[in-house]
């Protein structure tokens, strides 16, 4: 076990980079840990990461009181929009473990005037943007949304995929036909 005040390089203790670390004690909780020594101040942080996060949370506030607040809306990596709800909201039973609900599900629930069941799926029709695109997933207008069951959603998705595939095949066949016609026209000119 290192002694309080002992210095070492980051790579020796499995940290990325070559910065200097010191074995120190958090002034809030008393936890011993390796703390990064900043070059500007030549001192480590007096708080561990947990206590520092708690301190910042208390100073800045949570939710709308926090200056970093972005309105409680965020985009997932798949392109869906999530909305933050609070426990006093009627639709709070639809949230995930972080207090967010997908916006298209929330809008459909508000339209119906009830919370959605887990097995109910809100399908994006793709009326304005191509189906499956990030833009379509973020297009949460009611005319672009349809409430379906899981088996019906699977049918819709398969049919839409087949339609897209067939449209691509038609494009390729038209291109091949144009090439054949132009080749046949050129052959007719050369023979005559």
C-alpha cells in the first residue's frame, strides 16, 4: 500500500499518459486514491471523483436549475429523441431507469390520453424522410406515427424492406435496359 504523499508516473499505475499522480486522501469522504497532479497548480484535487461530482451537483443544481441544462431532450445513437420526465408527470410510468422516455412513444400516449403498454410499438411511417433514416426516426409528427403491436410492426418492417429492395431492382433494370437499347442502336447504325 502506498504512503500518503507518494508520487509516481501514470503509466506505472495503469493510467493513460505520463502525468504525475500522488497518493492522497479525499477531504470529504476520507477515501485514499491516486490523484492526478495538475501542472498549473502543482496540486491534486482535494476530492475524489464521486465527492467532486456530488459537490458540483449541489453547487450547480439539477434539471432546469443547472446551467448545462439542454431542456431535457437528447438524441440516442440510433437517432431517436428521448425526453426527461419527472415523478409528478402522468406518463412517468413509461420512463426508463434514467427517467427518460422516447419522444414518439410519449407523443402517441398523449394523443391517446393514456400510457402505452410495453408490447405496443409506435412505428415511424416515413412520410417525409426515407424509412430507416435518422431523420425519419427524429420526425415525431403525429401523421408520421402509427401505433401497432409487435407482430404487426414486424410485418410492416418486412414489407417496407421488400418495397425498398424492389425499387432498387427496378432502378438497376432500367439502367441495364438503357444500356442494351443504346448498344442495339449503335449496332444498327454500324450495320446500315
